[in-house]
C-alpha cells in the first residue's frame, strides 16, 4: 500500500541501469595487439571477479533508483513489518471538554460555538490519518461520560483503527456531538487517559489531546492536573493542551432560585429570590427576566443594571402564588446571551392546602389565660386566609399519634411528658421537624432540666435555674426585649428601634445557666447592675433575643436535622403583656411558624449529573416506575426511561436515577397497586452548575509556564497542526532514504575499485 501509487509507474526506470550496463559491455570492438597479450592473460585470470563487481555495481544502482521511487511513493504497511521498520502507529487520545461553557457563542461573528473549534481538531486528526497512515488508533473521551467510564462503560470511540470504516465512524460521530450541560472538572478527564496510555504505550505511540476552553475557575489550583500530565509523560505519552477559545465574552447567569421563608400554602402570597451574576467586564443594562409558573408566564421583570463582575445583591425578589395544593413548577429565564444553559433555572415547590401546626397545651392551667387561644388567634384568625391550620391537643397526643403530618409543633408549657411522648418529639425534631417551646407558670423546671435539657443533649438549650422577676427600669426606660440576631423570626424588628417591641413588657422569665465567658474590662451594665452576657459554650445554640439585663429570652438550638426555638417567658399574657393586642406578637408567631415549617423546603441544588434518589411505599405503588426526561437543547419532545426499584425489609422500594444529563423537570410516574390506570407523579428540578457560566479565561502566560514545566505544550485551536504526531507514518519513507544513502555509498566505493581515478600527467 502506497500513498502516491502513481509513482510506481516509474519503476521500469530500474531497467535503464541494466540497459546502460549492457550497452557498455557490448560497445567495445576487439583489436588484436601483441603487446596486450600479457595483459589479456592477466584479465582472464581475474575476469570472474571483475564481472561480479560490475554485476554488484549494476545491482546497487538499480536498487538506488528503486529506493528513490519507493521513498517518494511513501509506502504504508501494517502489522509486524510496520512495527519493525516503520515504527509504532500513533494512538490519538482526545480528551474533549463538552461542558456547557463550550457552548459559548460568538454572537458578533455568527452562531458558531467554541465547541465547533474542538470538533475541527478531531477532523484534522482524522484527515491527516487518512493521508498518512490507516493503522493509527483513535480514542475520544468526553467529559460528560467520565463518570460512566469509571463504572465500566466504554468511551464513544475506543482504540478505533483509522482505516476507511473507522474514519467513517469518527466523522459521523463528530458531526453529531454537542456540548452537554455538565460542569468542567479537567482532572476527571486525565484519569482514564493515564490508564489508556499505560495500556497502549508498548503497542502504539500515545498522543493525548486535551481540548478545552481553559476557564480561570478550573485552573486556579492546577496542581492535581499537572501531576496527571507529568505522569502521562513519564509512562511514554505526549500531551498537547489545545485552547478552543482566545477571547472572553460577556455572559449573564442565574445562580440560584428559592422560596423566601414564609408561610407556603395554596392561595397565599409568597416571595421568590433569584440570584443573578454578570461575568463580563462591563455593566449590563435593562436585563429582562421572565417568570413561569407551571409553564405559564406569570410576570416579567427588568433589572436596570447589573454591575460588571458582580452578583446582584440583594437577590432579585418577586411575588408568586399557587392556585392549588400539590407540586408546582417555577422557572425563571433570562434573555439570550453568549451561553444559553445558565439563562434558565428551575424549582419545584410542594404547596400544601395549609400548613398544620400542632399546639400542645396543658390540660389544667394555673392562670385564667389559655396560651393555645392566643397562639391560635395569631396564626389562624377567623375569616382571614393565613395558610395555617392549628390543632390543639394535650401532651398525651404526642405518644399515640404520628407527628410527621405536622409542619411544626408548639409546646406551650414545658409540662412533664411520658417517656414515649418525649422520644416521639425528639425523633420528630431529629428528622427535620421544628419545635417551639414556651416556659411559663405551668412549666416544670425539674422536668426541663432532667428531660428536655439533659446536660446539653436534649431539646432545650439551657439548664433552667428559677422563675425570676425582671425589675422595672425607672431610669433609662430601655425596652425589655433586645433583638441580637438577624434571624427570620425577628427579621422585621432587627434593624433599629421598633415601637411595637418597645411596648412589650416582660414581668417574669426563667433564669438559665448560660456558661458564658468572663466579662471584659469596662463592660457596660444595666440598671440592675447585671453584667451583659456574652458567648455560649454550646456552638449549636444561638441567642436570638435578650432581656435588657442581658439574660437570654429567645434562643435557637439545632437538633439533628431540625431545630428548637425556645422562649423563656409565657406564650399567654401571664408573665408579659405581649399577647394583649400588640401586633408584634402576631408577626413573631407567624414568622416562628414559617421558620420552623420551612426546614425541609425544596431547593435548586440538584445539579446535572447528580443521581435522583427515589423512595416509594411499595404497599401502594408498583416498584417499576417510568421517568420523563426533559428534552435537550434544540429538541421538543421528552424521552422516557424505565427503572425497577428494590424493596427493602421496611416495605419501601428504593433506587436512584443516574441519567440526569439534561437540566429541567424530571417527572416520575408511579402506578398504583389497586388501580393500574391511576398514576401519581413526583417532580424533581435539575439545574446546571452556575459557576460553569463564568467566561473568565485563565492567564495565558502563567498557564503556559505551568504546562511547559510538565513537558506538555499549550497551543491555540486556530494554529493547531497534527504534522509531528504522524512521524510513524513517514518512517517507511525514512527507511528508504537511509537505504538509498547506503546504496549510494556502496556504489561509490565499488565504482572506485573497478574504475580507479586516473593519475595526473
């Protein structure tokens, strides 16, 4: 096999050498000369040797002509002879960054993407392989498939021989490749490349091409990547780093979307926060954002200015409402720019008809006021749709009823609880529930200390001491309540003086042991000459409000996945006047309910590539489920996948769906056991990783220094050339060149012996 087979038509020129020799042999005429008889006798004695030398000279000249023709024709051979004389074939290992930042479109120069530049590199490799050698190998590893490859899946192309069939397969694949919606982690690409180089270096010459956009966020700490590149060089591979983009372009991206803490219920107004970032070097003016609820446009917002290189602060906030209970889709979209994938972000919210608040009140009260009545009126006043339903029960209810149905539990007096009731309350909180505890005249402090506090291991944040009188402040007239934390419960009162809270008078409270640090010198004191308290030893406890004497009044404690907010005064206006017509009591109770019930709210943190965990009650639904997958960019219809869950001993069918390659809404269809036509839908929102839209490029000079230090090259896609990667394909021509030189040297030596140079006269 030869690249330039037409040159083989010149092989008959070898016969010219033979013809010249024959002509030289027969052109002499015999001349009788007596003086040469002696020389003739000597010639006859050495005739055989001379003829042999002339034959060898003729053969060398014929072979030299043939070597020239073969060298110019560039032969291609495979197998053992190719490895022996022509060198090893090249194994081209292409590491292709197909993260969504490679979808960067140069709108000023058309609709082409920088991913197209990466595909052109693959095309150049195949084109040169076709011209030079059909024995080379090609492997293409996409970033989005590295996780699957780690679990045994093969790359798109794995050591494919670049013959006619192989070239056809690669070209067809290259024409269909598109950027994924994954985020770039360059180190993940080099891991399988190292394995391939180690496996193939004895049979081929491995050349690794890493094609990426080299964003700054991926190269701020390149130590791990450089270590991998150096390892490839050490085991016999060559690494070429190829930049598919040379300039930065402006890009806006949506970084987050979430519901603001509040009462989340049907037909109740809610707020949504959207984070926006400007990755460009210039301010962006009049950016339009569209909001969709259940695929229907709800509103449009125009942002006057987003400063260059900054995140919008505070986040963009807008109102939403949902017309019914159930799971709803919320989607926000930016106007088109350089990168489309980070212009959309989705959120699934599960809206109940109303949130259920359980009020645990004492069966017998020492005072005339019912704390449950005051809290119930604040949370769910008659005739007003607050989105809250309250249920009042006695302490025994905790032990005998499921608590998961309630969004929050208010323990309106710390009354002694049965062990099973206390365990149920602790389990509810540890699994993510929210509990409010109020201490008043009917609270049992011994029970609080031994069972609720439990030396810091229980629900209550402090060890109580005793009910204490707060002496009136007759000199300074300071407010009794001092907000010390920007907690959602007091978010409306945390800035400056508030006349509503100033009207609250606290008469009695529960003094507690806070185990504080020693007071600093010149620490101010209050009217009662009581030193202000400082930082708690327990890190899981946060003070939200203090009394004017510095003692804690409201505190929050983390407990497992949930939290407990404790008030060291009564909910009813027994030890205070808070509930007697002061509007701040209503506000705080509503914010308290919202804060405790939003612990398990939906977020947008499920990202492309993350598995979706699925768990269903196998007694109600079939373990075989169907999942609707959102379409890719440019597609319209959804695709579907079917998986079978595994049922555990507790009666739950569990599994994971790993093919979250597209951003959007994934809908899980569950089939009921009792009615096959009845389906229940679960909904999940999957989003892109926001910082992948950062278009800032790594510093070129610094990057070049790093890469050269590990014996690799950094080059631009615009100046890419594959010529030196095909040295093995020129090696047969090189062999014939070396053979030609040897033939010419031998011919010169032999010709000199047969026809010695004449001496000068």
